[in-house]
């Protein structure tokens, strides 16, 4: 039987959540010919190895060092046998038998790029990063400077699109990202210069530049336990704002110099403010 789907999960120090994620896949993925590939990024907590006996059908890969989110996904995709790949965070859980419908939706579109679903946290709060626009001078200014506009208007987060809608959008999240393996390889996969953060924005934008279309499928949802493997320290700030800087350097510096200058200053200011908050907290 032709392998339809390869689920790619990069794990780092979240064994308990990874176990719940794998259980949700086993329960809900339904009558889809699929495989699961888990690559551990040199977690200091090695308890994930105990899951190998509990989930013998899962292909576990152990990385000798923490090679970053992008490199780990790219490495796993090269071993994937499915026509489609699903990049899935280990701190997520599927919530229904909808995978076959999502694959059917994707197959019907010759220009299919990426697809994401509605996300909510453990308290049931909707996560607005489920559907976004490409960062530009206007929406990034609003986000960087906490601009309080109409909560239903179009901004960096696509608040103009209903949470349960099925609609074309530009940017989706790497926590749940479905796409054809051939398209993933065509655009070069995740840019490995991104260690963590920003790589999903870059990938979705690369897909759009190749003429494909990206879709938000809000009819269905996943639970996302956000940031469980992330410590909000200076290293986090450097990686997060460094990723945003890389994005604008890559796409705006040459072709959109005004946007580049405005966004660069905005990122520098916001980084300085966040860094100051960390120092005050530490006192």
C-alpha cells in the first residue's frame, strides 16, 4: 500500500507531552496509511527512550547534538516515505478523525501548498497564530508596538477570518503543517539558518513564491501546549528576534529597502525592551 502520510515530530525535553501526542495520533489518524518519525534533538531528559517500547510502530531517531528545529525536520523528511508530510509539534494533540478529510482537500488542489488547522491552548483559548499574514511594514508595526486596533480587522494575525472558517491565508504555524513532500523538497525544506522560530513563516512564504496557495482549515482543531520546551531567557530573545531579522534580511533588504529599514529598527527597539524586562525580573 502506498504510504499517504509521514508525520514528523521533533522532540526536545517534553516526553510526557510527546507520549500524549503519539497517543492522539494512534487514536485519531483513522484509515490513513501513515508513518510517524520522531527525532529527538539531544534532550537532556532521556526518558523519551522509554517510549520506543510503548510505540514500536514509531520510527525514533536520536540526534547526537541539538541541531535545531529546521535541520531536524529536514533530516527526518529525507527518510519519510509518505506522499504528504505533517510537521507536528510534540506538545500538540489531535482532537478528531479528520486527517483523511484534510488529505482529500489537499489532493483536489493542484496548487496546494500548506495547510494548518485551528489551535487552542489547554484552557481552551484560541491561538491567533493559527492564521497569519506575511510580515510587512504595517502589520509588523502593529505587532511590535502593540497597536490596539479593531480585533476583527486584518492585521498580522488574520482576525478578519473566522476561527472556524476554511480560507486561503499566507502564513500557518509549524506546530501543525501539512504539505506534499515534493513541494517541501522543491522549496528546499526549512531554511537551516533558523535554529528555532521563524522557520515556518519562511517556509510558507517560500511556498507562496513558487505559486502555491496556503490554507487555514478552521473546521478542525488541535490542542497546543505552547512553549513547554522553551525557557524565556536571553537566549530565547536572541533566537526569536534573530529569526525575524534573518527573515527581513532574506526577503526585504534588497527588494523592499524601506520596509527593511522600518522593520529592522522596530525589531531592535522591541528586543531592547524585552531584554530590559528580563533584567528587571532578575533583580
